[in-house]
C-alpha cells in the first residue's frame, strides 16, 4: 500500500527533476545564444570574403549565390601579404618572447623573494596602470626620435617588452605555487635561477600561455604604434597598416577583396587561440596546479 508520504515524496522528486532539467535547458539556450552572437561576425566576415563584390553591396546578409576566391587572389597579388605577415610576426613574436622572460622574472621576484620595499614597489607599479597610455605617446616618441629608432622595429619592440598588467597576472598565479617546493629546491642547493627555470616556469605554463596569447594578439592588432613609427617606410608595414591602405584604395564593386584581406589577417589569431585555449582557460579560471 502506497502511503501519503511516498506520494508526496514522488511528486516532490519529479518537480525537482523538472526544475533541474528546465534550468539546464535555459542555461544551454543562453549559452547557444551568446555563442551565436560571438561567432556570427566571424561567419559574416568569412562568408562575404567568398562573395562577388556587387553581391556584397546589394545583399550583404545573404549566403553567396556563387562562391568565388577572386578576393583572395587579388589580395595575394596586390597587398604583398608575405611581407606584411613577416613584419607583423617579427614584432609580435619579439614582443611576446621579451614579455614572457622579463615579466615572469619580475613576477617571480615579487611573489617569491623577500626584500625591503617589495610591496611598495608592486603598488607603485600597479598605480601606473591608472595613467592613460596616451599620456606616454609624446615622451616615448621624443625618446625614440633622439635615439634614432623612428622607422625601425626596435622603436615598437623595446618599449613594449615589459607590461605591468602581465606582471600582475603572473604574480597572482605564481603566488599559488607552494613555498615548500621552492624551499626544498633551495635546500637541495638549487639557486634562484634554477628555482625559476626548473620549478616556477613549468608550473606557470597556463599563465605563460595566457600572457603569450594576449601579448601576441595585442601586438598583431596594433595599428597606432606602426602608424606612428613605421608609416614612412612601406617595406616595414604590418598587416594592420597594409589593410588600412588597402581598404582606402579598393572601390566598392571589389568589396570582396577587403573582406578577404580582413579574414586572412584574423584567421591566424583564431587558430592560435583554439590551439592554446586549454592553457588560457586554466589561467583565468584559477584551476589548481598539477
């Protein structure tokens, strides 16, 4: 015989299960909607890069009636893509590697070494983040001009080789590394550089990957810096400068060339993120060290 408590218990269980399933489906719907909002601009860009120019002007939201690659052919022929990619890679890779080395050294010192004024120094460094970057443009340009670096890659590489934000990000991650590991390495006779290279860097791989992605993307997408220092020499133009020049010289009926150039410049960053997204998410999600 079924008791009243069993009936009520079964109803409560079914109601709880329905509520849980409903919450799950609502979460899935919101995530799908958000994913669509994020993915659609990229899909729109790629789609228009394979459409004829007149069709882009008259029906930019529709799928292509016929798929063409004339935009990519014209971009490769007229835009000097290998040169632009080479210059952007020189800047992005150099700035990324220098940031990984110098910022991680500073973060290790600020998180694991004890010295007088450490906290004060870190607070002063954080205070510089409150200063708008535009205020440094004129002093930096004057310094680069007096050094004779205007028109050279080093005018962009050297000032960007250290980032306070990256130091902050790495410091917060390195603080989670157990001090016992570092103390044990020191007892075994390992010096500070040995601790840094053998203990800290391997355990900091997620945040190093995150900093690498953010720094590479920032350098690759930088337009104002190359415009300020490299504009006079077309042989040193980056992809952003080349794209801007290309956009202003293409008539509307050849709009597929603009979309093709934009896609060619964007795809490397998207591929880089998907290859390294696991480490990227670990650093920002605060996962436990392994």
